[in-house]
C-alpha cells in the first residue's frame, strides 16, 4: 500500500460516494472521514499536542461508532476509496490492513479469531457482501469478492469469490447462479 496522505485518501473515499454531497445522505461517510481525521492526528509527533488532539477525536469516534454502527478504529491501515453501503454493524479490528477501493456492506466483520490473534489483510478492489465475516490471519487477494453471510477462515486468491459458512471458492459460472 502506498503512503498517500490522509487528505488524499479522504478525497478518494468521497469520490467513491459520488462527491461531497454524500455527507447529507450517507452516514457511513461520516465514520470514514472521522477515521481519516484520526489517522492524520495520529501522525502528529508523539507528545502532548497529539494526546490533546486525540482525546476529542476519541470521544467523537465513540459517539459516531454508536450512532452509525461503524467501528473503524485507529490502527487500521486503509488505502483510499473505502465505500460502505448500508451502514450499521460494521466492525474492523485495529490491526486490519485494507487496500484501495474496498467495499463493505452492513454487518461486515474483519477481525481476529482469538484474543491477541492476527487480523485480516485485504487487497485492492475487494467487495464484501452483507454480514460477511473474515476472521484471523486471512489474506483476501486483489479483486476478490466475499459473498453475503460468508465466514472466511482461509485465504481467498486474487480475483476469486468466496461464499458460504465456512466459505469455499466458487467458479465464475456459479457466481451467476448456475449449478456446478
């Protein structure tokens, strides 16, 4: 993942929502932009200024997390272009790494399987269906898709689709509803 500034990433996020007007209709964008602000503040030099800046950010984070149901905490490494459809019930582990243009839908969890366990690494242009769960040190390749209500416990290669609980890879014909 490139080290693009938080403001540039925020502009990429907003672009995926269709522009700044989305602030009036997309509550999930509030959470995404608050996350970007926190990431920027977290890059301040260690010291009193950073601590003082992060206290009100943390309070705002908790209020937004409760209000819109999106937990996108500091520690998450995320490329630009995050898009959250149908906000609510979205939980991202602080050690998760996400590439660019990741799409999340309601109920998605990207987390660990055990206390102090590792979190997922998500490639670019990945889409998650509603209530998809990716748990543990799983790698999701670029352009992959995770179907609704899937539980992913193993790696998903680039461009592949995983569905089911536990998730399994499906062929392109099966993605369109054909039987194997």
